[in-house]
């Protein structure tokens, strides 16, 4: 294992800084920019960089791209993404300006997923130097719409070659063998001229702020929560849920969407939606009310549902329709991703889990993480199931591998998204080794 040299670290910092500075959240479609100008800018930046470094590059419909070294043999790939969620609130430093003044890199995308993409690119640069004519093709594939349904990878799969083996650095260690289904939808209900209610920025984020304007009382009511990823709603405080207890009770009870939420999707619900579905080895169902908009012309309540791998999608759909009918609301599906389930004992997952086992003690950590870290280090690492969704769903032969450690607090979609510099640097030799060993596995087969 060769750690990064000082010159490699300097280059790493420059690339990551330039990528983080691009506000690559989804925007309005423009000419040759299907997801907006900024996501295309991030795509063009990385492709241009790789072309100058002597790699084979390809722009896939301005939605995705790839960087490749090698021209023959099996295709070994890493899937990452360059788009990010909105910055949200609560940042102590500018979200789109990389802060490297401490032991951390801080900025939107540092963990999800620009940092891991840069680590993979640096690993690819090393492989290029090590193998002038490799007997396989190493490819870094990256999209620009992962946070909004991954249509970028749908476009890739329409015309490009599917890898023989690979991973996506867009989740957690040790390795992911199962991912819950993700059902993003919204209810449409009755409008009102008594008040306006608005909260949240995205369905897959626990909302940190919600505001109600009460026309009768001529006053505003606000609620402050704590932002978190929708796959871990218990790590946040839902501002829309808090608003239910702050608004006049008759407003809540007389509004179809709020009545529905109060009964099925509030933390204090008497009959939480998740109770209707069994837990399995991938965990319990979780729900997150991510956005609400109710006024004289609109009434929408957006919900993110993460359902266990053994629960049929159709069962979730049927139950949503049942509770919508109860309150006279309409169900609109925004995005439905079925669960992912892979063989926990496959060679691919075994190779990656063993690599993690060899590196895990080398990762830097903070004092408050020590006790939990020691607990995990005392156990044999095993592949895990998660509630998040990764690019592994979009393409056969791909599993999720890092970058967050079991003892880390989840940083995805959080304010002040951060990762220790040394840990992002360590991903470079780790992913270099992973690509080499996966290539050996697929060539052997």
C-alpha cells in the first residue's frame, strides 16, 4: 500500500477544490445541458482533465461520461456522480468553496460523491502509470443526475458497455449487499385560503425549516429542525412534523394532507405507515416527509419511503392508495426504485470486504469515535444492508463500497458535509487495490 505523496496530495486538493466550487445541483434544462448548466460544467471539467492526462474519454449525451485506461479485455469499472443536493441551511463555511483549513475537507459533495470520485481518478492515474498496456479496461463512469433518479445512468446503459465487475464509492464500508427499495411520491389534497405552508427542499432530505403564514391571525409561524438524509430520518429533526404541533389544531384537522400526515407520517402518529410492513435483514421501513406546499392553489406533501427488500413494491403502492382514499387525496409517483439484493458470499463482495479489513485500522478518527471504532474493529467485517440508494441499482455487476466508515456520523446531505483529509487520501491506494483485485477475479473467470 503506497500512501499519497505530497505532490499527489497537492493535485488531489486542486481537483477536489475545483469540483466542489461547481454548484452542480439540478437546474433548468438548457441547450446540450439536460440537467442544467452547472452539472454539465462538472462533467466537462472532469472529462477535459482526463483528456489532458492521456485517458480515453467519452461524453454520453451530456448526462454522463467515462474515463478509461486500457483498450482490451474485461471492463472493470467504478461508478460515481458529480451532482449534489442543494446546500440547505446551517453551514458554517460556504458550501461551494472547499474548506481545507483544518484536518477536514468541508464542502457540498466532499463525501457524496465528488471526494470519492477524485480518489478513484487518482487511483486510475496510478494504474495508468503502473500498467502501460493492461489486460483489462479500467473505467471511471460518472453521472450528473444521481440525486434525482439516476436517469444519467439510464442514458449510459442505452448505448454504452455494461461493466463485467465493479463498485460504486457512494455508500458505506465494509461493502453493501442489499439496499432497501426507495419510493418517492407525493400526495395531492385540498387547497386552503386560510394559510400558506411551505417547508423542505428535497424529498430525500429531512427538512430543517418550515413556515406557515396564518391569514386569520395575521402572523407567521416557523419551525426549525435538523437536516439529515432521508435514509436515516431518526438522525434529523423534521421541521414539517414540528409544525403540526405549532399550527392551530383546527387547521391541521380540517386539511386533508395534514390530517393524513398526522395519522400516518408524523413521529407521534398513532398508526405509522411503517407498521404495516415487516422488518427483514435489510431493516425496518422508514418514512420521511421531505417537502410540503399548501396554499390557495397548491396542496402537495412529498414523502420518501425506504422499504425492506422482501416487501413487494406493489404492496407499498396499494397501501399508499388506501390511505389517500381515506382522506380524499391523490397519489402521484415521483420515483420508484425496487430493492437491490446480492449474494453476500460472492467473490466480488468477499474481495472488497477483505480489502476493507486490511485498511480499516489505517483510517484516521476523532476522539469521540474511538469507542465505537474499537467495537467495530473487534468484530469480523461483514457486508451490510442499507436504507440508502446507490448507483449499484442502475447497473448489473456493481456493488457499493465506501466511503463512510461504520463509526462515522452520516455526512450525506448534511450541512457542513465533511471528511478527514487523510481518509479521502487513503481511498486512493485502497481503490487502486480494489480495481486490481477485481480485474484479477474477472480475468480468472
